[in-house]
């Protein structure tokens, strides 16, 4: 049966229907016996069993790290639940998550709705306790962690940490003796107080619950909690008082006594000197001012072993009830991390930021996590370099080689391209035939006209022989008309051959597009350019035009040979933007080449140009486009 004197929150829950029930008395007695038992195989088996029952776990295993890796010391029901197969893959990750708090959880894996909880065993070297807890227990996980931490100090590398043997005599520390139901019930009551405090989510209610619970458990008249602010103490909670005036005289007296405890950095009993033999003037002044007969103040340390708070107990009687210091100190050690976290949340955002910065500064000077700190130092150095350093500012733009010595070759008449003998990029000589239009129809016209001329000549001779002067003149006129049409046809036949006007390069006109295609009179067929007088046309985005000046210099790299750069200098800016569908507004800028042209250069070649715009801050260079976009969006 369960212990009726145990608090409800600490009573082990019954097992599944039909299964064995957990006897709370037997479990507590078994845990107490472990503190004095020799640490053999039977000890570890009993320890993992008791830990699993106390923490409502389905299975448990105790691991130790040696040269071969993580090894299982003992387990309980690990084979039945599959924990024995899962812990080798979880041990390393779980050990990393323990951190300074000494506990942590890891995902158990897909298809296993359980919580894998790890607890460091502080007195056993490189040993952890692994508990497999049902997902249904997640709302009570904080309570189960506290239970596991209560027994985590039982195993040790040498003799049991809570007992010592001298010859055959066993010397137990004071306050131990859970075989006594009253002592066991008192300890459970303290643990229940710890659980009640950790259930609060606000510092004011949690601290008030703590001082009220301590006053009820110890029977002392008043319990006060003060929190450190630099060298001073500030009252945060007084038992049985929801509100108090912080500037009241009695509050100032209590804070002075707490500051005296802070100076001693040890528990202070009054009447009597401090633990170090120093006088306790502030405590005596508090007793005289408020009429208390006995005072007990205790410094409370945080995670960094620094005193963060002071607990002060006061009683009206010169012989107050004894205080179970061991149980009280154990409970305060368990609730201090939670109270410290709540107190930090209760501060305003500036104080929280200052606290975190100071913690980071302290952590930075410690010799641990060298890799992370080196990474942080390098990141900080890069950030400072980005803020205060500068890089060359260069404007990127598309570029094209252009020449003014170019001529368009157009179609002389309507027709079809019969032959195309050159294409874009070809080097041609003056007079070379580039293309020939279809001449079949012109040749037929030539034959017809020549036939007409012969006919009109014959008619004129016949009329002259007959003495018909008028018919002779008519035939001669018709022959002259046909002769004119013949000359025009011959001219068109001559123009059907498109020839190069000078030595140069074809920069426009593709053979595959022209061959067999219909053309109309005046349609562009080829563009021929001379390879001389080359210059560069740059297409600058509108957002970068403010950095371009007439004397700016830069470099151009052509797609044909991107490994070489050629210097250029800006000559003129065409003050009219060209709208491109994807690139937006672009301004054309003319630049001249500062070096002689290469033999393989051709007009129309493209590449990338970079224009120097001076030195600029690195952070500005990396964020200027985003900042400009925000300014346009937000109008600032």
C-alpha cells in the first residue's frame, strides 16, 4: 500500500490494471539502504530499478564512459521495451545535452512515443542514468527530473557518498534515517514544497510560495527572501504578505541583515557571532527593531556558485523549533535555478540584455569550448572589418565593341535569296560577292525584251522598204522603248549580286536566316564594318549612374577571352535611357580603349566591364541595394 503520510504528488502511481503496485514505503527504504550498500553488481541493478520506479519510468539503464565508449553497467526492463537496442545510438547525443544542469532529453526515434531522460551521476566518474518515460508523463516531467536528481548522488567512484565506514562501525550523517516514518514524511513534505514552487510561472508567486512553505514546514514566525542587486539586497517576498512597502523601516532592516549575510557569505545565527567569528550588527539591530528573539539567514547560490539571494528566518521565541538544514538546503538547491530563471524573466528588457552580455563576457574568458570561442572571435573580427574596413567600389555593366566605320547592305529589289556566300563574323575583301538574289525572272524578261527589239527592228526595215515612213518611225520608237526596258533589266541583273564595299567584317547577317528567304526592296541584308576605330559601349543600370564620372576608368573582359582584362576610360554619357524588359532602364556610356586593339577583335563582341568608383565601406557595399530598396519602399 502507498504511504498515506506522503504527499499526493510524490506517491508512485499504480501500474497498469492487473500489474503489481509500487509500495512507496518499501521503495524509500530500498533507496535509503542503497546509500550504505557496497557498490557491486547487485547495487547497480537495485539502483536502476529504484530509479525507474521512483521516476515512473518504463525502463532504465546506467551507462559509464571508458576507453571503448559507453558501456552499460546495469539495466531494468531495457530489453522488454527496446531501450537496450536504442541507447547505443542515443548515449553520445544525450551526454552532450546534460550541460551544466546535469539533465537533458533526446528524441527516442520514429515510432517510439517515449521520452529518453538522462541524469548525470555527479559522484560517479563519467556515468549517467538513462530513463525511458512514457509520453503521457510529459506534463510531470519537471517533477520526475527532481526525483531523479534526489537519488543521483547515491552512486560514487569510491565508498557511498552518504556514509563512511570506520572499522566495523557505520557513521551516518545527521538527518538520515528514513526508516522512521516521521522523518520520511518530513523529507517528502520538503520535496512536495519544491514541486509546488516549480509549478509557478511567475517569480512573485513562486517566491511567495517558497517562503510560505518554509514558514509552514519549520514553524518559524516569518521567512523573507531577498535578491541581490549588485552589492545590495532587495526584498522580494515575505511570508504571509502578498504586498509590502519596499521603503518601510522594517523592510530596510531586513535588507540590511541580508546584506550582512552577503558580506559573510555564510549562514548567520543570531543571537551569536557569524560563522567566521565576525559580529552581526545588522542582525542584532533587526531583532531589537522588530522584536524577534532568533534569526537565521542563509546565502543561496546560483549556477555559477555565486550568492544570488538570501533567505532570512525569524522567530519570536529564543528557543525556536529546529530547522532541518540538510533537507532545507537540498530543497533550496533544487529551486534556485528555477527562481533565478523566473527572476531574470521578471526584469525589463534592458536588464535582461545586460545580464546575458555579462554572462557571455564571463563565459568568454573561461578555458572551455575553444573551437566555439575561436569561431566567435573570428566572426567578431570579420564583423568589425566589415564595419570599419573598405573595399574598392566597382560598377558592373555589360559591354560591346563598336565601330563607326560600318555600312548596311540592302536588298536592291523584291525577290528571293538564291545564294548566300558569307555570314556574320566572316572577314571579306572589297568586291567579294556576299549573296545573290534569284535572277530567273530577270533573265526571262531579258529574253523577251531582246525578242521584242528584234521584232521592232524587222518591222521598221519592212516599212522602210515599202516606203511607209510613218510605220518606220513607229517601229523605231517601240524599239527604243524596249531597249530602255532591257537596260533596266540588265541593271537589276547586275544589282542582284551583293558585294562587299570595302575590306571588313560582317557583323550582321546570318546565312541560315537569309538563304531562300523573301526580301523586299530596301530590306537590310548585311552590315559590314571595318576593324578599325573600335570603342566600347557600356550599358549602365540606372541605380549606378550616380557613380559614373567622365574621367572614370575601368576594365573590360570579353567573352571570347575572359582571362584577359583591357583598360578603358569613360568618354561620354548618352543622357537618354533605354528600357529593357528584364534589366530595366539602362544608360549607354561610351568608353575608349587605352590599349591597341587585338587582331582577333570583331565589332559586336560583348563582355563585362567594371568601372572603378573609389573606396567604400564594406558593410555599405554589401547592404546598399537592400537599403535603397527599403528607402524607396518606405520613403525615407
